[in-house]
């Protein structure tokens, strides 16, 4: 499953997005040359929607690679059904249990990058590439 390259008004931009169900990964190539591989079950655990975050007051929290290593489970809640674009700024996964409320912005996905080198306070476009 591939999503066409999407331009965003600011921040890093993906040049390629691929979901590999067989490998259980979301793969993003970024415009600064960085390559990110996110475990799908980890992305569900890090869902940014109000329901998964425990209310609207928790929705402004930054992402962290640690969120991807929350206890990983299996089953329909952690299996990707589809991957949709949300405008020009985010991806919206649809999980096999019907959950589809998380909007994973490009900035949020960059913060979640498993390499752990992307701090929202220190990294800016044109800055260090990993």
C-alpha cells in the first residue's frame, strides 16, 4: 500500500510512504534523506486521538519513540486495514477493529521516529539529517 508524496506548508515532508502489512511496518522516506520504519502495532499504541490519549487535555503532548514500545499486542486493533491521507499534513490509519480517529501529522510521525534522533525542540528543516 503506497501513498503519494505529500507537501506540507512547513516542517519535514515525506517523499514516500509505504505500509508493509507483511513486515508490520509503516515506512517513510523524508525530504532530508532520513528513512523511518515504524512498527504498525506501535503506531496504534501511540494513537494521537482523544479517545486513546485519555481526553482532549492530553492531545497536545509531543510524540516520543518510547511510545512505540508500549506493550505490543496482536489482533484486529493492531492490524492495519487501510492508510488514508488527511489533507496535506497527516496520515489517518484505519485499523481492522474500525478505529480511524488518529491523525498522525508529519511532525508527530517525525517525533515518533524509532531512531530517537528527532527532538521537536532541536530539529528544524534544513538542520541535521540522520
